[in-house]
C-alpha cells in the first residue's frame, strides 16, 4: 500500500463527500463573507485564484461574470478567494465591481486549510448542506468554463431544488 509523504499530506485538499472547511474573510465590496451563511440557501463554488494580477485568472473571472445570471438560476454563488491585499483589490475593482464576492486571503491561510499551498488554481463545488461535491484543478492551458458551464455542473452534482425546474 502506498503512503503519502509529509509534503504530500501537507497539501491534501478536502475530498468530495467531506464537509467544506468553514471560513469568514473580508470582501472587496464590503462585509465579511462567511461560507456558513450560504448553508441551506445556495450551492457555492469556492474558487481559489492567483488574484487580479494573473492574466489567466482575469479571463476566468470574465468567463464566470459573462453568465453569472445562469449561476444564480442554479441557486449557486461563486466566492473568489485571492491572495491580494484588501485595499489593493478594492482599488482594482473600484470602477467595475464583480457580481460575486471576491475575498482576500493575503497570508494564504485559507489556501493552506484547503490544501493548496502554492500549487495551481482549484475550485470546490459545495452543496447547500456544506458538503464538497466536486473539486477541479484549473490551469492556464485548460478551457475556461463559463458561468453557464459551472451552473450545469452545480445542477448535476448538487441536484435540483424541489419545486424548481
């Protein structure tokens, strides 16, 4: 049986079927964003990006923004977590705020909790009960999913809401 080295164990992210680690971080648009506040109300895609200075991440952000209404129809929110300083991010997004929360984790503590370290970009799809339903590694040569594609992923992995089509 293979065993993980201590380095591999240090970068293990939570797995599908596990409860997502909770967090509360400052948002570019104002109040703190608390993952637990979405429970029983919305699915959540927690997207760990390299921040607003990364050209790939800006393209990805635009892909999500382009069909954000589709995500809302799928009762799914996106929370972008980035290692930027809060005031720098507020200046950057000041004239063009995102429709979804952009939260700042400059010391990358939440990145560590979710097992990222300094590795690529990951997104976690979390259902309304707070359980991880999908984990995706996204790299600079991967196709950039649109909000519509993410909404379809949420519908297929988190199930339809009773009474909704």
